[in-house]
């Protein structure tokens, strides 16, 4: 029983192996038939898989095709008698029938004549040398390995196991970057390994190979490609040449940038680290002599502060306007309107003013004012205060406007404007710098000119009263504002007209409520 | 060689000794044998094995060129008479049953036949180009003999136009057949070199041992 079982098992294994071999053989045969169908134009298409076999086939349309028995395959070696091969039929693609004949014992290096008959009629005739029609199986055990060097792969394989043909085989190695068509094909003769050079570092390559005889003693067709084998090359190291060039270029750029920075170092320092302004130059002696004590420094230079009024005031304050004299030829001899609460010391001043008025009457010339000013300077005027300004003193007389609320007699704007510079002007000023007030009746226009024009005609009589106006000349505009309160009682209804001069006084006036 | 007696006291000629005359013959004979040994023809120094098959492949290519040139020839390129050429077919089942000496003998016999046949063709061809191809083929056949000798195959082919065939070569043996055209002759030449000669050289024992 045991022996029977063993025998049955052995037979079963053999059958399975045979079936597997047959299936593989069939697949191989179909592959080779498909390959030859495209490369061999003649019929019958023949190929030798080894040194002892030959397979020839042809195809017929199903319409014209007959059974295999209708066909005769006759082959004749040179100087020998003819022989016949049994024809076999298989279904082919496209509704065609494949007829083939396989010879298991062949002679090489001698001409072979092949004739195919169908029902006695010759349909195919061909002469060939079997050793020139090899179609081998693809190489097996294709192995791809990395070498120690970059950009290289070593491929090795097992050649087809055919005796006498080892030194006549040539191989074609195809290697492409996986997923792309970028690759090359390299030919190898009489060797079963090759080192692929010039590969991209760190790239995955797909390598495949096929075999063919070299055509000297044997020849044939290219075999089918093997299954591709994937292998990645070693990652690339930094090329020393590239590294050196990069270092040199970076060094050159660094030197250039340093040169530029050094040539513009002052400009860059000022931009990045600007120098803190030191006002020491403006305050001479403040830090060197007084050690930064500003009060002491102020006291030392009190006399000279008159020279620097601008450092303390951003804008010029209005200076009090004091009428120093009146110009009118028709001035009554009556004394000036009484002043309330006049101090005794002011009597002399009034007397002096009267005298000045008389002089005006006597010498109505342009330079009479200069003379008057000189006289005024002789008077003990107000102390030169720190708040001395260069403003012009202007007196405005009240004026009756038609259509407007009657004004107090004090406001006589029809009277000419009289501008007198305040006493105690700085010595740096020149007396030529006298204010100029163009006379205009009722318009009250004033120009910012600093020249003084004094008309030759007589001044209109002064009104019963007049008010003090502070004039601040900033060089752009002249601001007039009421200042003195000693004449309040003369204001009457208290309407005071003020004019702001921006190069030109606007025609209309905006009466402001009188308020102190 | 015997002692010579010096001249007599009175200067008389010495009488030659019988022993000296007997010794001269062996001397001469020895000298003669030495000379013959040195001048004996055909005894060459052992050659280095030529295992590189590129030499044979070069010869095969030149034989193909000669065959291709003969196909274009129309006049003045025929054999004066049919010649005997070796069989070129190789049945590996039969070939492998032969041992190396038998294979070598078959190859050298075929080379001799080819040399004779190509030699006769050389005399009938008038075309200059074909003439050069034929001369080249003859030289290549002789060179193959040298290669066989280097592989320790006993070769009896000493000259391209040796008059007497090597031993064992029959005029009408099974391994021969007759051709009547120059193109057939050169085709046989090509097939013989590609087949049997190549098989013999590629499987030489000397080359297998040295690891070619």
C-alpha cells in the first residue's frame, strides 16, 4: 500500500511539474510568436530556441484556413533527402489560425530548404541556416547592486543555459529613471555583468536586459526583455569642485560688500546710529563754564538775552502800543482828553508830547519823525524788558461808517494812522526800520512793509478819544488787538474794529464786542 | 684522442698512429649528427595557446567578405573542375559523441581540403579583387592550422599547398562532397569555419584549463 501510494504521489508530482512546464512553455511560445510576428516578414517564420531544435509557424485567415492535415511541412538539408514535419494548428488572435511545426533534431552550418504545401499546393518556400535564427529566452536572475562609487550600478545576470553559445552572446542593458523615459541602452558582449556609469546620484533606476547572438558564427533575434529591476544609486556628495567654487564666490562677494560698507561707513553710521544733537554750541559756556547750570548761565548772559528773544518765544507777543505823539495841523490847542488817574510823572510826558505836537506843526517833513524819536529816546522811557519786541506801535482813530452803528468819537479811522516805533529798541535795530502805514480812508488797509511813509499833507484832527492797539508783526501778518484799558471810558459803546492783516487787510471789518 | 708523439730528435716526420685514424670517424659522425639535429625540418618550438576567438572571428569575417565578393562576379570566376570540400553540417548529437582528437582530425582534414579547393580556384580567377580575397582565405586557412598547433592538436598541415593529404583523409569520404561553383566553395569555406573550426577552438582543453 505504501509503495502504491508513493508511486501515485510521484506520478502526480510529475504530472503537475510537466503541466507547469507545458504551461510555461506555452506562454513562452506565445510570447515568441508574438515577437516574431512583428519582426520577420517572411513565411514560415522560424526560430531556434537551442542548438538542437527549430520551430516554424505561419498564420492563415480563418476563412481560408483548413485543418492541420491539409498542410505539409517538408524540409531538406543540403545534399540530403527531404523529410516531413507534422503540422499543428492553434487559434490565434484576430480570428486567425496558427500552424506550426517543431523539429527536435537539427543540423547547423548547412543550408536548409523548407517547403509548405496546402492540399498539394506550395504556399511557402524558404532556405535558411538554422544557426542564424536563434530566438533565446531572456536572461534570468537579473541582479542590480550599488557600487562604492557614486553614480554607478552593477548589473549581473545568468545567460541562457546554452552550450557552445556562451562566447557568442551579446546583451542589451536598458536603464531608465523610474517613472520617466530618460535612460540609455548599453551593449555588452561575451560577459554576464556590467557596471553602469554616469548615473544620477540618489535616483531610482529601472534596469532590464535582453540577449541576442553576436552574428559571427551564430545570429538571431533579440529576445524579450526581462522583468525590470529597481535600484537607487547612492546619494550624491558635494562635488569638491562645486564646493570650492562656491567658497571662492562667497569670499569675493564678502570682500565686495565689506569694501562698499567701509566706503560708506559714515553714512551708514548716521543712519543706523544717528548722532544725538548737542546744543552745546548754541549755549556757549553753559557746560564748560557753568557745568550745565542753566540758571546761572541765564544770569550771566542776561544782558545778552536781548539778542536772543527767539529762543524763548515761539511767536512774538504783542507789545503794548503807546501813542507817543499826534500829528495834526488842525489840532486844537485844547489839551488832550483828560486821562483818568494820571500819575504825576506823566505830566511831564504830556508836556513833552505837546511840544512834539508843536514841532510837528512846525516842521512837516519826512525826517521829522526821526527827530521826534531821538527826543523820545531821551525821555526816561519804560525799562527795556526782556520782552522787548520790534513790533510797530499803531494808533487807530475812531471812524464813523455809514450804515453802521455810529461809532464813538474815539474811533476815527478816517484819521490817518500814525505809526511810531516803541522806545527802547535794541541797538541792533536801525531807525530806518520804521513801520510804514499807508493811509487809506476807511479801509484800514495796512501793508506789512516795514518802511514808513509819512504824507506831507496834514493829519486829520484827532478824535476826542483814541484807543491803544497792540500790533504784532510776525513777518507774515500783523495782528492788532486792543491793549490799553486807560481809555475805556472813551470807548462809548465799546465797539472796536480790529483788522487782521495777511498781506492785505480784508475790506470788511468784523466788529468784536468790547471786553477787557 | 690518442697521444701524438712529438717530432724526433733529428726532426724526422712522426709516423701516424693507428689509434688516431680510428677515432676520426666517430668524431666526424658525431659532428654530422649534431648538425642534422639542428637542421631537422618541422620541429618548431612549442607555441603559446591561442585561445582568443577573436582571431577566428576575424578569419570568418574575411571569408564572408570573399563569399560576398564572389556573388557579384559574373565572368572569370569559376572552378576549372569540381572540387572536393568537407561537410560543414554539425549535428550536436553526433559531434558530442566524438572526442577531441577525432574532432581535431575532422577539422584539419577539412582545412586541407579547403586549402586544395581554394588553391585551385586561385588559379582560375582573373579578377584582381577576387584574387586578393582568395589569397587572404588561403593565408587564413594556414593561420588556423597554426592556432590548432598552439592548442596541442596534432596537425599535419604544414603548408598551404601540401601535396599529400594528411593521413586519414579520404578523397571520397562520407565527410566530404563535391562542389562545382566558386560561390558554393566559398560558402562551404565560411560554414566550415563558423561550425566545426569554431566548435573545436572554443572547446579546446588547453583553453578551458587556463580560464579564457
